[in-house]
C-alpha cells in the first residue's frame, strides 16, 4: 500500500511538472519563436530583464482561457504576472503576452490583473506593467453579458497613488494596456510602437479614416502633443532601464519617504561654475540643465517628460542624498515662457511629488506666460489656475530660487511669495515685476515717448528706473522674499533649507493631491 501511495505521489508530481512545462510555452513554442525571430522579447524575457535574478514568483502559471477548446493554446490567458524584486525592492509585475490571442484580454486575464492590483494595494507593493496587447478579446467581450463583466476594474480607478504605478509600452497597445498607461504615475514607450484607444484597423472600420499606427499613437504623438508618455526608448532594454531609474526616486508606497542615496558630494560645495553659465546679457538664452547639474548631487538627475512642454523642466534628483523634484524654467525654449503644455506638465509633476513625499525646488527664469490665440483656445487661463490650485494644495516642503526673470503671474506659479514656499530667495541678477521694464515702459509711456525731444534717451532713463524697481533688493527690504544669496552658495542654501524644512515630519505630505486625476 505504501509503495502504491508513493507511486501515486510521484505520478502526480510528474504530471504537475509536465503541466507547468507546457504552461511556460504560453501560446505555443512556434509563436514564442516568431516573437524572438522578429527581434522582440517574450513576456517572460521582459520580466527577467526587469527583476533581480532568481526573485520572480509567478502567480497564475496554470491559468488558461475559460473558452472551451482553447485550453492548450492559451496558458496564462495573455498575461504573465507575479511578485519579484526590482533593485532589491519588492514589486508586483505583470506583462502582456502577445503569444496568446495577440495579448488580448479574456475573463481569466482580467481576473488575474484585478487580483494583482488589489494585492499590490493591500501590501503596499509598487506595480510594474510591461504592456502589449490588443484590448478586450472578441468574441469574449461581445454581447451585453460579455461586456458587463469586463469593464474598468475598480482597483485601477481608485489607486489614489497609494503605490507607484509604472508602465512600459513595449508593443502595440490598445484598450486595456492604454487605460493602464493613462492611469500610471510614469510611462515609457518603445519607439516604433503604438498606444491608442483602438488600432488603425478598427478606426478605419468605424470611421473610414486611414492612418498609420505612428500617426495614431506613435512616440512623437505622445512625446510632443499628448504628454501621456513620459520617456521613450530605442530598445526594450532602454525602456525597462527607464522604469528602474524612475523607481529609484520613488518610495515603495505612500506610507514611506523615498529612499535616500549615499553620496560623497559635499552639501556645502560652492558652485562657482553657475557664474559662467548664466549669461551677462539679461535676454541671452542658456540651458537651465547646466545649472541644475551643478547644484545636485554628483551632477545626476532624471528628466521627466523631456519632449513635452519643453519651456519647463521637471526633474527628479538628489540634494545631500535626499530625493527632490525640480521645476525649472528653460530659457532656451520660448525664453522660459510656459504655454498650455507646460502648465499641464507642472500640475502633473506637483501631484506626483506631493503624493510620494518628494520636496519641490523651483528655479525661476521666465518672462511670463506664452500668450496667443491658440493658447486661449487651449484654455490657458484654466491651465494656469489648475497649476496654481495644485501648488496651493501641495504640502511637501517647497523652496524657490529666483535666478533671473520672474515676471507677472508666472512668479506665483513658480511658487513665489504667498504660494506656500518654505523659503524664497533670489540671486542678485533677479528681476521681479508685473512685466519686464522694456514692455512696461512701452505700454505706459509709449505715446509720451513719441512726442519726446529725445525719445531714445528718455526711454533709456525710464527703463533704468523700472529695472531698479524690479531688483530683488526692494522685495528683500520689505521681507517679501527671505534673502538675496550669492549664486555660488545656492547648493549650500538648498541643502540647508531642505534639512530645516523637513525637521518636523521629514518630507511627508498630507497627500491632498493623491486623488487628483493622472491626466489633465
């Protein structure tokens, strides 16, 4: 009897191993090889590249479609998922599997994804999505009964930024993968792929409109026009590396502060080079990234949405080992004047940083907002005020440095006085006013100058007077700003101010922006 029982156990174990071996082939060996032959990673290979070696625990290996007759060709039901470690930190991971019905979403697929999201929230685990897929599977979703069980999962709609939610578009993605990306805190996209509500074929059938996938949802569409994707890569490796790089600045969940970085970079290090980076002429352009590089630890930073709203920089970096977010005007693009895209970009970044306890540093050099008939059509007043509303609601420490110009309402949006900053300081080169001296003189004295005996000389005198009124010393004298600092001491000031601002609760915020939408 004992020998018979042992034999039965061995038979059961052998059967289990055979089932798992077959399940790892997903939609079949031929389809997996087809992916590899076209230069694409399979879903499991993408996960292997993301996670630390030997740490991935797959969940749902033995899943398959619940449609009768498809059991042997639908293992995983188009989704590989589980828990592993990324850079030594636990995370939930799911990857769309194109080898099973083109990665479309059937009942089991959706049930598994929903369960993984719920578990990530329950245990405070960040979530990585390696997306590729054709949306809701047909005919599974057809009919009133089919669609009724396959609508948006509540977990996706109520994430509340409790955990970082990060997505990479690594193949053409429609429907579900797109909804997931649009709900994410960070998205990267492989160049050559398409992300859209539906594919070109469905668009043509529904509307008669013929477009290429690049025109519909390629990287340039999202990088320059929609802002729905934050970074882009030429290869799968680059995209996944971008996920890892972003994750280094994130806490694992909303109950924690972001992890500190070890650095030997002296927090009191003088930054003499900024004196040569800032041009001597007040209207000459320069690259604000060069100043950021001088100020931050080891000159290292991660740019967020670099191709969208380029007159404003949004950057994740470290100061004295602490994660900070930098919002900086970029003078070499529209002179640093923000338009509708920059407003959306700033609002998005403020929500991200405030939700995950990342202090904000503002570096001013802007002549004001970029106004035009097109900007008005794109609701510029609303976008300016939504940026201000996010700023007013944010409760992380905020520090402002006025480097050169900070003109008009933009002075407020860049966290000037009364906008909730812990500290506001200026360089001696700062110019603060309702409008620039030249514009102001033209508006107020234009007709008078037309009739002056020496218009050129009179205009010069007026510009000099208005420039004096715009200097930071008047604001400092009335304690409207906290100090005028030597530019070379900016790193020292920021590191010290950050330490003092984080004294009571670290960088913990009240997370008032955690339920703001992930797009605007």
